């Protein structure tokens, strides 16, 4: 049984849920403290995030830069809109590939679940085509990760 | 293997409540255009138009049965979308597995020494 669910909802939403063994305060901090974000929000195997700006207050900037250490990289920028420690974050983000993708509006909720946390992340894209493109980009990243793992097994 | 473009088309095809309702109906079994049009306040040509979008996206198939053209879910197309969502889940899973480790470290910094 997987702890992660990912579903499309309506025309423009993607909803991800995940349970964590830590309380909401810790999970919230891991989503807002740049030192912690850099440790886990990495995408494909082998990639790192040398630049992580996360100014967690309304209007505060977000900037994540990823690199594979071989000259390839991309970055994401965004802004925080609302923060309710330790239960809710609302922000917008866009990927630069290098042209910016349309804004992804993200509401992330952290609810106490026993001794742990249930996280619900609801993404809203401007239209169905953007959602399709975003999911398709995600697939490529996912496939790359699996290919790298496959290489490790051979 | 379906490419990115086909998946884009498939997801765009799903971005309509009538087409999602048609897929939900076909999940229960084959149906003709007339049967599919019944629950909707729509003409048969309008339903046929939606079916064409779903067929072009590889999500619905048809067969010939006398003068009828019953539609059914196209298993390959539906499975490709499923597979692809599963891959995306996998990429996310990797990040959240890492986050589990980070959280374990944050919670008990002294026990590890």
C-alpha cells in the first residue's frame, strides 16, 4: 500500500496526498526552511539544489535552482501568498525551461493524523492544456529517475 | 510506447465533464451513441463529436455490429495514462521518501549521536 496518492480533479487541478510520521510543525518547516528543502526536493537521482531561496512570509520570494553537476539545470521561481503555521501554505510557482511555464497555484495543507501528518497539496493550473503539459513534463522527470535507477542495477 | 504528445491529447480530452461522464459510462460496458446520448441533454451529433475527441485521443474504440457502431474503452490508451501517472507518483515518492529521512533527523537530533 502506497502512502502517496496523485489524482487529477476537474479540468485544472492535480491533488497529491502523503502521510508523514512527523507532526505538522516538522513537515511544515521541511516545506519552508531552505536548509531543509535542499535536502529532499531534488527530482531525479543525482541532482542537487545549490540555490534555495524560501522567504516564508506573504509576498516572500521562492527560487530553487537544480543542477545535475554536468552543466544541465533548470530553476523555479515563485511567491508565497498565505502562510498559516503549521497548517497551510499557499504559493504560486513556475518552472523556467528556460521559458517560464504558466503559473501553478498551490495550496498545501498539513493536518494532524494520529502522531503524524496528512499532507494535501492541491495544484491549480490556468487551463487543461497547461495541466496536461505539466503532467507530461513530470513524466519525463519520473522516467529519467527510473532510467538512472535501472543503470544502477545493471 | 505512447509519446508526450499523445498523453497531452489524452489529458486534454479528459478536460470536459461530458467526456469524463462518457468514459465513466463506458467503464461499465459497451454502448451505442444513442445509449450514450440518453443521460445527457445533448443531441446525438454533439455526443458523436465528443466521442471523436475521445477516439482521436486513443481512449475510446468502436466496432461494427450491423448498422450499429458500439463504443468501448480503449484499454491501451487508458492503461498508458495510468502507467504515466504511476511514473509521476514514483518521482514524487522519491522526494517524499527523502523528506521522511529529513524529518527523522529533525525530530531526534541527539539520539543519533
